[in-house]
């Protein structure tokens, strides 16, 4: 016995098998600080003798799914216990008393599908920071005095599908930073008990009977929230009161999977919002006036989304999208697609275009976001100071310097030019005879402009591209606004790289008209694309990607 005890002096964790531990074995467990019950059906296995001996048990796990059926009855004193994990205890119907666990910091009850009751003694836990109830499908209410958990930082009630109401005491937890309430329907969030009904009169934003969709009272949200997740909560445009203002410290917001058609007004006024996700909001058509503090926007699966604008133009942020976002025509500061006739007189004159002669012309367009190819009327595409359009046939203007069967040109910007603003480039191409027509457009095509004097390079890969049909030719016209990034005397090289396509003709034109400085007809103020391509003449050797 003494020899066995010596081998266990440094033991800090023990796993209990299916059988119980007898008193002789329990005498060996004096150093244990963590325990999991393995396949035991009761928490009383092993813990009784640990408790009796005043163990410094700090972590307790019920790791074997579905085995745990009951906990201890009455109050057990686990005064050093900090983590209690009873996740996946599929037959557990109620929690133990927490009165004897004064230092408990994390209570994890994830996927306890038969759990009905959480002992009210949980409100005595002064140190608890995490309460995870995710997928506890039979819990109908949270502890009434949950507002007493003054150290609680994270609460996860996602997919608690039987939850009837959220206690108003929740808003009293000033320490709460993370709330996850995914999969909770409107009717589950609204208060229905007599106690909650008596509080409804205090808040003007409770259910409005005249509305088709009930309006949530968001009064339960504490102002300390930093992260809020409301995925698939059956939210609609009517779910938010016009008077509602969101938690002022909120940085992360997930509204994915809801039936909203536009960005709720309260989101626009969040002063610290950094991450916004609206993935799979199938009815979402516009995201306007997004706060300028945003650093990441996720719109995957938003098949109806057309417009994205911000309160001010953002230079650096991450936009996550996928092939389902094929209806996007405007991303402020990055991308705008509109009918060519709206491009403005000056832009059309640059390319000698007479739209009256092309009134019914349609072009098949490849969308590199992954969405299906589309046949559209003539379109104008704006991307970071570059305008592009695609026309069937050979339409190189007479004012361009051009050559046949070449893909590049080098020149020096001549001395007499004043008010030099940019370049216009034109390329005529066909599908290569040796390429399958559909495969010819698998990769993005590129225009490359290199200022060799300042060692700055720009690579433009348009997000949509005109597809030839049969043996017909297609013309790609693009105009680049450079501002002061190109100057008289600079040596310029231009290269066109069209993967799997054959270049028939290539041309360039220098633009230096005083009137080219601005073109208000290009787009309305709310959707204006930055006038010049990105760049900084003080930073040599930089390559800028556009598109």
C-alpha cells in the first residue's frame, strides 16, 4: 500500500472507469486535483471519498457521452473546484447544488439534452466567469437571480429551443462581455411568465400587437457586451424598435441566418463595431452606412445582396464573400457595376462610344466570384480608380496608339504634356484555337502598369470579364486615373496578360485634359469610387493589386 502511494505523489488527474472505487483505492488519491467520471453513471462515484478527505479538487469532467445520470444530492463541499464540465450528459435532468463550490469559475453543461433545472444556488457563485448551456434543449428558464453573477463574462444559451424567457436580471450583469443566443426564436426570447409580464410596462419596446412580427424588447442586453451572436433567431426588419440603441461597447456582432432585408438602424450607431457577419441572410438586399470602424465583414451566402456602403470610405478591411453573392453591383470604394449609359459623357467620349448604335447589344460576362455567367446589356465596371467595359467586336478608337499581335508597350511620358491624369488601355482578344472555350475564362485576366522611374507597379484583374462567343472578337476598354503617381519624364511599361486567350490588337492613350479631374456623373456621392488608383510615390518597389 505504501509503495503504491509513493507512485501517486505527483498525480493531479484521474479517470474513473465503469466500476466504482472502493475505500482501499480511495486512500491512494490524496494528491488528486482533477477528475473525470469516464463511463460512471453517477457523480457520487469517486467524489464522496475525495470530498470526505478535503481534496483540493480543481477540475471535474464528465467526458464519456451519455453515461452520467445523476449527481450528488444535498450540498457537497468542493471548495477548491474551479471547473465543472458535465457536457454530453444526455440523461442528466438537474444539476447538483453549487453551494459548496465557492471558487467555481467555469460551468459547462453543453448538450445536456434532458436537463430541465439549474439549481438556484448557482447565484451564490461569486467567481463564475463562464456558463455554457448550448444545446440544452429542455431548459425552459434561466435562474431567476442570474443577475447576481457579478463575475460572469460569457453566457452561451444557443439552441436552448425550449427557453421561454430571459430574466430581466440579465441586464444587471455589468461583467457580461459575450452572449451567444443562436437558434433562439422570437417567441422564446419574449417574456411570458407573470413575473416578466409585470416588467413589460417599464419598457416601451415590448411586443406591439399591431405588428405582423413581434418586436423584441432588447432591454435584457447589458451595456457591457463586447460580442453578441444572434444566428438564426428568426429576426426580421420589424424585430427592432426605432428607439433601440445597441450596447455601446459592442465589437463583434453576428446576425447570420436571419430574415432581415437591410442593416438595422441600431447597428449603424455602434461606435466600436469591428466584426459584422450577416452570412446566409437570404432576404438581405442592402448594407448601407456600415460604421467606419469595421475591420471585417462577412457576407457569404447573401444571394439577394446588391449594395454595400459605409459611413466613410474604408481603405483597409476584410470582406469575406462567396459565389452566392452574384447580385452585388456596388461595394463602396471597391466595386461598382452599372449600365454603361450611366458612365457619363466624358467617359464615353474617351472611347469614342456611341451607345445609340449599340442599344440592344448584350455581352456574356464571367463573374470571378464564382456565381453563374450572365448575359447583360453593356456594363461599366469601377474598381479602385480603374474603369472597364467590354464590347463585342474590334472597337479600338482611332485616337489610340495601337499595334497588332502585341501584348505590351514601353514609353516615356513626353515633356509638353500638362495636367496629365491617367491612361486609357484597349485590348482586342479572341479565344485561343487550342483552348476549350469554357476553360479559357477560368483564370483572371490582367492589365499591368509599371512606373519604372518610381518603381511602382499596378496589377488590375477585373472581377467580371467579357466572354467571346464562337470566333467573335471582344474589346476590353479600361481607363486608369493616376493623379500624381505618373509624371512627365516617367518611364512606363504596360503589359497585358490574358491566360488562354489570344490578343489580336493592343492600344494606349495618354489622358491630360483639365476637365478630366472629376466626373460627377460616374456615380452618386454615397457610392463614389476612389478617384485614383492606390499608391504612394514615397514607397518604391510596391505592387498594388486592383480588383
